[in-house]
């Protein structure tokens, strides 16, 4: 695995599952990851293809497999590979998706996978809407489902889908978490050090960039603090948590990520009252950095506010709570109608369909329908 020397970074301490720790020079971090895994001189882990590689694969299949039919990437630049019978696909780079969305003025929906039902709901919605999609998994959800199991089922669903899919780590807490997901085949990771001082946020983000970009995995980071709606903050306290445009400019100059989540007034969870996004702050940030911006806490924001944010540079919108609410409401309704039902397949089918319809609604709102 190659590495890139980043000035100003001397040593990084890696701590992996099981408690093993290694301290190494920053430009040796990729080799250190290999040593920890017992693969000192092993080849780099599989990586998603670049757009050019995807195009080459498509062209080769078009030439050599007449039975498979004509393969096409399409005009959207998403790097798709399609066969006549079904679809053959590898995970798509989230960076490629988001650049296309930003250029064309729409946003990619990033929906959290909480279990198999949510995974099916998201992929079925994307195929019905012909929309590119980001499947994102939090560390908590991965622990609940089982890390290896969740990674395998998400990869399988993405590779079988007829639309471009990226697999993304949501709110990764450390370099070790990002590396674990990269080795499991994720095409995108988020490192969230936004609660740390700016200098520390930059340092940690750069350490993830060095490893991820060496294997063509895209990186999202966050600046400002996007808290929970339960946080009891005064107006001045909440103002202090928002992203500062000058700090965003410095952050991106020193840690050139592929996507940047900026705190502009949204929050995770249920809103108390109507959320108010700071569009002037978003405009100022957009004018300072040439990077796709991310809106976290996308559930519960009025549709018109979402459209305005997309027009000001938001290229990725995270949604989880509204999908969970739709799933839970239908589940409660079904159990009230038939308290004797016990087959989990019958119990979970209707809630899954409700979540799927919510995802479809969001994709249309984001302008992503028909973009695959």
C-alpha cells in the first residue's frame, strides 16, 4: 500500500480491535495497518474502481460478451457497469457521485442501514426511482448487526443493484474504525472529529485521508458541531456550534476531503419546533471551498429549506429518523390490527415497505430520481 507524506504530521498511534496499539511515522501509517493485520508486505485491500477503470471494464464486456448485451456507463458519470440479464456492479465511489450531484444541482440521499429490512427498503427505493444512493452504516448499527455480516450484506446488495451504490461509514470515531471499514470493502468513510479543537480535527482527518486515498476510498469529515435535537442550548450557545466559514476554508486547505459536513443549524433526531438553517452561512462556506457539502440531520427539515440548501451547494443529505419513524409506525399499526401474528416475515414486510416509500419521497425531494 502506498503512502503520501503530509507535512506537519510526525507520529500516529493506531489502536485496533483487541487492544493492539502501534505508534508509527505518519508516512508509514499504511504499512503499519498491514503489519497489524499480519500482512506486512501483502497487497493493498480490494478497492472500488475509478471512473476510468469502470469505463474500461464496461468496454471490455461490450466487446467480449455479446450474450451479455451492450454495457453502458451513461451520461451521468457514475461509473456504472450493466449487463443485459440483471446487473453486474461494484461499489461506486461516493466522491464521484457527489461531484456529479453538485455539478448538476441535485443531492444524493444517504440512508442509514439499521438491519436487513432497511437495506432492502433503501435499495428497492433507489431502483424504483432510478436514483444513485449511498448506503451508510454507523458504528452502532454495525455492532448491532455484526460488523462482518453487515458489511457482507451491504456489499452484496450494492453489487446486485441496478443503480450506482456507495457503501459509507457514518460518523466514524477513529482512524482504526475507518481502516476496519476500508478493509471490509467500504467505498467511503466518514471521520468525525468535529468535537475536537480545529487543529486536532485537521490532524485526525489527514491521517484518515492518507490511508483512504491510497486505496481510492473517499473521505467525509465534519466541521462545527451537529448535535442532537435534545441538546438544550440557548441561541448564543447553538450559534457557537455552527461552522465558521474562515475555519472551513482553512480545514479544507489542510485536509482536502471529498465531502464536508458543515453545521448550519440542523440536528440529529426529532426537532422541537421548525429547524432554521443558516443559509447565509452556507452561502459563505460554498463560496470559500470547492467541495461537495453535506447536510446531516436531514429528517424533519421543511422541503423548501432542503431545496434551498441543495441550491447552495449541499450534495449529500443524510436521512435516518424519518425512515425509522415510518417503519415503527407501520409496525405498531400492524401489531394492533393483528396481535396474534408471530411470523417475523409477516411482521416486518409492511414496515419495510413503509420505509421504502419514505426513501422514495426523499429521493424525489433531493432531485436524484432518474439520475442513475
